[in-house]
């Protein structure tokens, strides 16, 4: 039986009624000990009998065509094959439409995958790949420089009222252009795959975020039925969008394995990951804002310029939060795209808000400054009653509480004017930024089984990409079934199990959690029936069911295991749904060198019900840290002539390290969202990043009076 729910109306709050108190507790992740002791097996660590090893071959020119000369290496020790006609682009679009996987017949960027070499050992494969002769026909008409683009194509645009007129008549206005560099997801675990065939069925152990979707992509790229593909990703060492779609390792391993009739493993090395996996686009953003003499916003304009490869459908939704965060009658949005010979642009954590809010939230700070209003107060004044474009109500929105409680906890009242607070050669300043990230529900299924011995099993092909899925799904089942969490086993990451939402867009915990909730709810209904009470009366605790005047242990009540499937689907709702929050940062800026040190940060977040206070806090920490990185250090550097990624490793692509990360505080504002899903939670992971970097750059301004328009705010841009 399946308990199916299409989420188009408000649902009753069954989780609260169970009274177990398991939900929301800061439960440690059950798989943690496996991970820290090396017993959790990641994609590159699987071995198979008679396994061959592949090594990717990258394009050595930025544009043109190629021919592989396999004869040039076929006599080298260990050589098994070169496969070059199934190279696919990492297709992480972040959309759930099944995008046809694109075969690469021509070279469009330097470092593109053009072949895989397979040999007996990894070292042999690497040696052969490096010796392989490739005949290139080079096209010299290469576009590698964002700043040199002139032929921008107008994409989506939207107008409401008259932006120019509103700005002309406004008491206060800003017109600022910000630029953000390309970002890499920089997941700790590189993409890897081990493929093996059994007749016409292929099993691929890979590192992927959305197995149901990825299975279709793999089937599509191999020209086989999805029913013949099994994907396994029980542990994923970070994704951040880079594993939403399949990658060259998974496809090339499957292709080579089919041909050779033996298992093949392909592991991308770090430079491959930087070049062959999608980046976040570089952006230019023009933000125009206006306010009346009371500091009430009257106009909001946000235009963006970005690039991708030819035929890539993905565009970074830069202005997402700008549509619903602040009021103002007059609005304009525009998107302009161009083609560059650079690695594909795709989803990188919080696509849209992550970079859009770096610009928007600095421009709002500028407007508050010219209006002479405290930036927290300014934001509070401009929270609209309803969605400023379609008039929809917000499903839940605690932005004001986030700003107010955050300001209080952070000590915002101690903030001074630029250059007013000084410690030796350091200027000290504080900054704030709103956080906002659209909330999404995705279709998801899970099977829940309750055994007479008081243990339970949750099964779904959901992934845990480091986010806490194992813990959270176990907590939901435990809450509903009245079991201690250590009696619940959670099996994830196998497409043989019911198809889940996958992990992406911060929908994972809510969507897959709702399916577990529904499966457990169906079990409760069955038990209530056997006990002779209504589901509402039923109490399940410590393996005993009580309801009405009856009380029976599960061992008696259950003749065998009860298995039920939960199935959640988004419905039609006329509400605006997003998580909200406020980021605060205190920085020290060196008056001699321009060096910036973040001293402390506080994130005040409202994301509906918090499902696990510990993993949610970790998600927000990650967002704050990425905020520091996007504000101060992270930047893919492309060679302007060739589009070559100059800093294609973690030594040169600077993510914040321990010494860059100060005391990070996280405060959750109490909230439930009745429209979001039956467990009333909203996404938290990407919310933690959206706005975080702007709090840092706003703090830089407050410290030293310098506003940086070109991210990241490296010392050379400050003094
Ligand atoms: Mo996220 S960038 O949707 O994994």
C-alpha cells in the first residue's frame, strides 16, 4: 500500500502529536563513525574482481575537432582500450526535466573530456593517456574572456511599473554594478565510478546526488532502458550541485566496461573535476534601487550578464530572491547571456541567490547608507506584506524576527560609522544581510517497515551528501513509530529502492522526510486498526501500542513486518515559499595591507521546522564558510586567451581554511510552515549561504568605508 499526498493544502500536524521528542533534537549522524574511520566506502574505493582502470583524456586545445590515434598506444603495457565516442558533458542543470545527455563531437573548451583510456592498472592507464596521440584541428576563434564579450543575447526580462521614472523621482537611489567570478563546487570527494555489467544490466557505483534522475541520464547516454541501470551512491563526499547530473567518470566506466566485459573504474583527479564538471558562471550584475524620503523602497532593478557553452540550457537564476525579498512598485529584471569557450556553467550551491544576493544585499546596504537609515532598520521597513509582483501571501516568513533577534544576539547596537572603530592598524566593522532562498518540494518515495521486535527499516534511493539524511530520516521514522533512533536502520543510495527526490536545491530533507513520514503514517493507521482505535488516538512508545482502552505490545500485535510506502508530490499552491534569515558579520580590515579577517559571524535563520538541530547547524556553518569564501577568496581564474582554468586545484582555488573561519554562531527562529510539506520544514542548506558573503562585504564597508564591487574582496581591491 502507498500513502500518497499531493501537497496542495495545509496538512494536519501529526508529528507534533506523537510526543516522542525525537524530531529536531541534535542527533549525531549514525554513519559518522563509519566516515571518520574509513569504513564508509566512497565511489573510488570500491573494488571488483578483474577490475580494469580508466583515466580521462582532456582536450589540449580550447576549440576545434579531434581524432584519437589509438594505434599510438595500443602496444603499451596494460593497454585495454580507448573510448572516445561516448564522451558526455556533465549535465548538471539543476532542473528536473530530463535533459538529453549531450554527446561531445567537437572541442568547445580546454580540458573537456575527449576519451577514456583503460588499462590493467591505474598507473598504466595514466601513462597511456598521457602518451596518447590526438590529432587536433584547431579553430583559433576562441572566446575566453568575459570582459571582451560584446554580443550579449537578451534572455528573460520582466517589467513592472516604470523603473527609470521611479529612480528619477526618488529621494534616494543607487545604481551599482557588481561582478562575481566563476565558482567551483569543490566537493571534497572527486567524481568516480565503478561500472560492471551482468548481461544487459549495468551497475554503477558512483558519486551522485539524484539517483532516480541520474539513472535516466545513464540509460539515455548508453541507449538502454532505465530499468537496466542500477546506481549505488550510499555515501557522497559533498556535491554542491556538481553531482546533480552524471559525470564523465560514470558514463565512460559504463561504456568501457560494456565493451571489455569486465568491471571498469574511472576516477577523476582534482584538475579533471575543475575542468570537466560544471562551474558557476561569472556574472556582472547591475542593481538599481530607489527609496522615498521615509526609506520605503519604490524601485528594484536587477539585471545580470552571464555565460555558458553553446547549447547549454542552464542560466543562473541570479535575480530569484530579488523578486520577493523587498517591496517597491517599480521593478525591472533582465538576463543577458553569451557563449564562451569555458567549462559548462551549471548549478553550484544555491544557484541564483548565492551570487545574486552578493549584489542585491550590498546595493540595499548602499541605499540604507544614502538614506541615512540603519541597515537592519532599513530592511525591516521594506518587508512587503505580500509578494510584490503577484500578490501571493508568504507561506511563512520570519524575516523580521530573524533580523531583530539576530541583531540583539550579535550586539548590533555597538556598530559604529566607517573608520570609527580602530584597534591599532585594524579597522573594525559590522555588516548585515538578509538571507532568502526559495523553498522547493520534490516528488519522493520511501518504504518504511516496522518489525514485531520493535525495529524499523527505512528504504529509499535518497542520497546523503553530507547533509544528515541518514540521521533525519531515522528520526522521522522513530518519532512516528515510537522507537528509539537506534532501532531504526536507514538504507539509502540504491536505485533498487523507492525513488526519492535526491539531494539538491535544499529540498532533500523535506521531500524525502515527508515520504518517510507518510509511510510511517500508513503503518500507524494499520496498527490503530488492529488495536481498534482511531489513528489519532494511537500512541506508540517503547514497542507498545495504546489507543482507546487497549494496550498491546507490538510483538503481539504484529504477526510479521508491516511495510508501507510513502509518496509525496508537490501540488498547486498560490503561496510564495522561501526560507529567510539574517546574516551578521564582524570584520577587521588592515589599514596598511587591506587584509580582511572575519572575526565572528551570526546566522539567524528561519526554515520551518528544524528536523535535526545539529545537522541543520552544520549546514548553516557550511553556508557561512562559503560566504566568507565568496566574499574574500574564491575565484576561478580563466586565461583570457584560451579559457584555460589557471587555478584548477584546491591549492590555488582558495576556499576558506580553519584560520579563515572564526567563531560561527547559528540561531534558529522558531517556525513551522504548514504549506511546505506535512512535516512543516523548509530547506536550510543553501539558505545558510544566500546573503552570507554580503554580510562580510557590508562589514568591510562599515569598517573602512570601502565598498568592493568586484568579488572577491582581495586586499588589492580595498586600499
Ligand atoms: Mo544544489 S547546487 O541544487 O546541489
